[in-house]
C-alpha cells in the first residue's frame, strides 16, 4: 500500500521516519513545494530505512499519489511561525486557520484530481477546522489527528503522577485539538479504579493534581516549541500509528477527529478506525460539566469553521 506525505518540514520529516520505523507500508511518497527539500529528506531517510522492514521511499509530485491509500498533509504555517505560542491566548492554534486554509486550497484541488478515494489525514494546525475545509473543498474522505496525541499526553502524566505503567491508564481528551479540549476525568481509570480517587488523600490535593496535569497537557506543545522550535516527534509517531490502524484495517477505537453529524463539525470522539476511515463513533458517558464543555468546544469549532471562505 502507498502512503503520501505532503509537506517536508519538521512534522512531515517526523511522520516519514516514524512510518519507516513502524514498517506498516511498502511505499511512501513525499511531496513539498520545494521538491529539492523533499528529495533531500528522502535521500537522508532511505539509507536508514535499510534497517527497517522493506519500504520504497521516494520524492514525487501529485501524480505520484494516484492509488495512495492514505495521504498525510503536514504543510502550512506552524505555531511558532504563525504566532500561536501564547499560553494566555484563548484562540491558540485557531489563529493559524485563515493562513492554512489558503495553503489547503491549492493542495486539496490537486490531490483530489489524482487521488479522489485517498483517505486524507490532516496534521496541520488547526487540524479540526482544516479537515472541514478539506470537505468543503470537495474531498470528503478526511480525518483530523484530533485529540489522539492530547489523550496520550494525558495518560502519560497520569501514569507518572500515580507511578504506574502507561498501559494501565485509560483516559481520553475529546473535542477540539486546542484550547477548548475536554479532559474526561469522570471516566479516567487505573485498574478499574477512578483516577480522581487516586490523586491524593484530600479534595484539595486532588484538585491541585488535576490542575497541574491539565496545565502540563494543555500547553505541552508550547513547552516543546520553546525547547526545540517545533512540536514534531510525538505527532509523527501518532500519525504512523494511525496509518498502521488504517492500512491493517484494525478497527481500533481511538479519539480521532472526524465529521460529526450531531455537532455539525469535525471534532474528536472515541471512534472505530478502519481502512475506510471512521466507521462508528461512541458517545461516552460524561459528567454534566464535561458534556457542557464538549458543547462549548463544538461551538468554538463551529465559529472557526464559519469563517472559512472557499
């Protein structure tokens, strides 16, 4: 099966190396506006790929995406370049939307002409409204990376706080991949025990732990950008895992962004992911506050999507 990556910047490069390491596809085509950059990336990675399961890695143009099963789009302005690194800015990643919609207008028209049945994975920030822009541009087979990485960050910090293995923690973040993301504390469990009961002996201790974890997770991207300039490696590994689920038709249940008829926009819910994309979503039991927060998150995304001009 063939996977395409459009964009050879920091995130596209991380997606490529993670895909090669995971060994879930036999061919990867990398596109970039400056093809010389794509060629340089491919030349670098292909030598290390000798150590991975057999895969052909090459640079190409849009015509080379014909028959691709999955195409990841990482092109566009990132948070640092787009000025979206202020922890006090409620817009967050949504500040990048107008600029990146213009980037997507060119990409989607050219992609759809050669690979109308390819499943598109939007990685560029903000991924949820850009997935809706992709649909409005005529390509309805589209996913957003959504809150999958956010949920992994949530699980990581819970596991570290409780001193248990990451695999023992069941916790999710839903809604927007952004400032209105919803932490589903009410359903978070370790060994069947509610996480909120394990975070401290007193209500005050538990609330402090909760605030600390939410802060670590919500602003992890900015902490990363302040250190290395771009949040890239974690999302690269997440994209490779999403590709593996799709290409192997695993029907795994993960929090990932897809269009929700109920909410009228793309947002993340627990979803069954197959080679055809999301085939089913689940409505988890939420507390009253969490349900209200999810509605607010959806409204935030609706407001952002409403300003998209195609």
